[in-house]
C-alpha cells in the first residue's frame, strides 16, 4: 500500500479478516476506534465491523490479508 493512502470505510456481512503486517506500520479504524499495528504483528476484524486501513507513513506498507469466508462480493462501502 503506497505511502499516505487509505481504503474506503466498509464492512463485510459474512467475512472476518486477519491482517499480518510484513513491512511498515498499519493504522486501522474499526468501529470508530483507531489501532496502530507494527511490522510482525497481526490484527483481526470480525464480520460486520465497520473498518478501513491507512498507511499514514512515508514508506510502503506490505501485508497479507486472509478473509474467511472469502470477502469478494461481501463488501458494503459506506
């Protein structure tokens, strides 16, 4: 994820997601709360939680995201 970018606020009705940060620091907004997640750490988001990810740094953010069940077709943008 390029520096100083963010995803749009959204939720998944069925899918939960786990993000593992490979490189950089991720900022998550989940249900109006802000979380900072460092390289080498993971972050879990339950289904129906309103969320988005930010890269507020000047370096690229690299992560793996696992969705269970798949999140394709299960996203509502706000």
